[in-house]
């Protein structure tokens, strides 16, 4: 699995903790956001939400681990985009249930609020629970099928209620996306493979040329 870790400015100092908690699991980790607090250019949760959605839409990664001080800002930011199912994970039980019931491809962590003694241990236990079963495997077992139906229906709702990603990139305010597109390493990752969505490819090319 390819996992993008995308820290925003207030949670930049937690980047090393997240990488350590994810380590040793056999996943490919792409450290796409801020590595420390105050690093320039600064990415807010507005920027990291967009970047997470873009990388998932392009298929560059399978899972995004994001968050912010409370986890709420990133959660609300990334949910503005099509095809996103994101869970706010504060405990291993949150992770256990989110993976089995919601089976999404994005998680948000609270990285300042309540981030005290043994917070690094809590992160490791959250990821232990998140990866402990196949996403969407259901809980409890007898609810597996209705949960699957609900996930598919939610995907249809997302497709019907959002604009296409190419339209979004073309029309978004510069301040909302240019810091993310220009962040070190992002351009190479965005264009690391073919972009089959031609309107999205054209919108990204136009943004970078501008």
C-alpha cells in the first residue's frame, strides 16, 4: 500500500511521530506535507485537504494520513472533494470501526488537542487497529452486507453532489491550492504517471504554467 502522510503547519512537529508509528508495516510511505512546524512554505489544513484529495483522485496513493490540531479542520477540508471517505481517529477503537464499517481511504488525526503523555503509543495502536483487517470487512459480521450497500450509496451521493476534480482545480482560488501544488516534491508526484482524466490534466498543466 502507498500511504501519503500530509501534515499541516500546526501539526508539523508531529510528522516524525506519525512516520515512526507507520514504520515496519511493509507499506510505502510518501512524506508529502510539512516535516516540522513553521517550515516554509506553510500548508494549512485547507491546502493539505486539497492535496490529499488530489493524490487520491489521481491514484498516486492508496491511503492518506492527515490531520491538524483537533483533526476537525482537515476532516472538513478533505470532505469538500469528490470520492472522499475520511474518518476522524482519536483512539484504536475509532480506527477498528472506521476500517471495517466505512472502509475509506483517508484518515484525520488530532495532533495537538489531547496530544500528551504516550501519544506516540496511541498513534501506533491506532495504526495497528486500522490495518488489522481488510477495509470494509464489516462489524459486526451480520451487518457486513448492509454496510457495503451504504458505502456504495455514499459513493453515488458523493459523485452526484460534487463537481469533477478538473473543474475544481480550474476554478479554485489561487490561495487555496497553489501552496499545495508548489510544495516541494508535489509536482513530481502529481506527474509521476499518466493522468487519464484529461480535463484534470489540462487544469493542472494550466495551474503550473501560470
